[in-house]
C-alpha cells in the first residue's frame, strides 16, 4: 500500500504548475510528443485517449495515436481512422498486442477486457512502454500475482504505471484522505460501500461469432472475461475503503446469486463482509439488476466523524474540518492522465500497480467467497501456495484466445453454486 511520503507526493498541487509552465520542448523547439498505442480499441480506450489528449493540453505537450490493437480488426481500424493513426498499424486478433508493442509507441493504453490485463501489462513492461491500465487488473489469483510481478518490474525499469482508479486523482477524495492521514477525522471503525445499478450492455451472439468472439464482444457478462461485476465495477469503491483505511482486509465472507441476467454466467448481486482486523469491518454491497434502487458510493464511520466518500463530512463534535488544498480540481478522468504524463516528464514516475492490484485482489477474494460459500483470506490468493484458492483460475484463460483454434465456451446461464462449486 502507498506510504505517507508517496501519498503526499501524489496529492501535491498540480494546478499552479500547469498554469505557469511553458511548453515542454524537444531539441528542435517543438512541444514534447508522446506516441501512444491502444490495446483494446473500444469505447473505454477511446474515452481514455480523449482524456489523455486533454491532459496533454494542460501540460503544453502533445500526444499522437500511432498504433491500435483489438481482438476485432475492424474495431482497431475504426479507432485508428478516428484519431489519425496509419491503418497499417491497426492490428487484430488475440495476439495483436504483440505487434503493437513492436511499434514506436512509448505509452500504451490498456483497455481490453480485464482477463487480458496481466498478460498485456507484462508484455508492455517487457517492451519498455509506459502504461495506463484500466481497472481491474486481473480476474483470478494467478492473474493478480502475474500483474504484481509486472508492476514490480515496471518500477525497477522506471516505467510509469497508472491505473483507472480516478478517484485517487480527484480533489474531493484527496482532501478527505489527507485529513484522515493527519488524524483530523479520527480512526475508521467501519462502514458500507455500494455499487448498485442496472447491468451494463448485453451483446447477443452474432452469426459470424466464434466462441472466442462471442465472449470477447459480450465480455461484461462473463466472469471469465470481467471477473464478475464485483471485480470489474465495484473495485472502485473497494479501492476507496482500502485507501482510506490504509490497508487491505484480511478475509472475506460473502453471499450472492444470479436471478435475472439473460447471458453469460455472472451473479446479479454480492454482499460481502470484509474483515480488516482490529475490529474494522466493511460491508460491500454490489448489484446489477434493472428496475431497482440505485446507490453508488462509500459511507464510513470513524470515532470522530461520518464520511461520505468524496462528499460531506460530519464531525460528531460539530467542528468544521480545515481541509488541505491538494489541487486536482477538475475532471479526475483527465487528471489521472495529467499525473501520468507529468511523472514521465519529471522522471519521478508514478507506479500505482500495487494499490490497484491489492484492491482487485480484495474484490476477487469477495467473489470467490460468494461463489464457494467459504471464508477466503487475502493470503490464500497472494502468498499461501498450499491454499485451495491459490491456483483457482478461470478457463478459458487469456492465452487461449491467442491460438489459431477456437476456445471452449463455458456453460452459459450456469452460475456457481455455493457449497458445491
């Protein structure tokens, strides 16, 4: 987890420096140019590139998309055409990321389905690329451990690795985190975190789809692809709990079920008790069911205050909290990219790998507990090789999508049954 010195550095004010700084120029007098590759070229990758371009403007530097890769070649070509990349550097197929990493890009946006993230990050680090990796960063314990190894390698090589946990770059959350670290808000005793909304898009199987193509296109409904929605979506709120408490939970006991999903094999809801030790418990509630009450956020109680994540804070003694100016006003989706670029420019590169991996592992721990009905410890996933959960891995795995043959489709509409699977 991030120590205090690293945290204060990441929370340092950027706004004044951005406003005053002249253009960062090359030896020829032109603004510094970052050549960018995009692995996974759909809506999320395009949004991330737009955010990156806006961040570059704030720093008086330039970014240019030079290569794209996607399981579907037409998607890579579409993104290349939209942003002016040469279409000869638009690559398709399960192994297309390898071709992209051979190009001249120095920074890559990784936004393929989460199941591919550990493989893509490891390959990008090996190729010497700076990385923006969307969350989550794995879907199972072996994937988390592979990602952590790659993150450590990126740190050793002084390669930036920033994750799509934009709340860590958002002023309202940063002010609360600093106040907690300074003891202004007391010590967290417990709380509840929520991500309860309707489910995401459902993409029916097309006549031209192979099994692999169907899973890749409809990835948000397959646990093998997304990690299930507790991992893919609710990881944002889990990350805030870990960040604010200052450590990861020791164990999880969860429940969940599938009631109404029309495709794939994911659950509709999860309810998990995370035990952080020292008497601190966080209740995690995530649900994707249309037509139900929606709530997204974090509600934490300390021995001195109530905290709404990124929102209101009420001290029990009625005193006002003097929050520190941490900068980072504006769109956090842009600011996370500004922090990434600035860290490369000043040579003090950001590496958020351990934080996002720990939060992803926390979510995976909760999912495995709900799927099996057993208590699961974080050590079962990360360090205890003798644990029955240590090598729990989804099949098909990421590498199975790279071969010439098709994958075997998991049984659709058959979710895990606690106590049996």
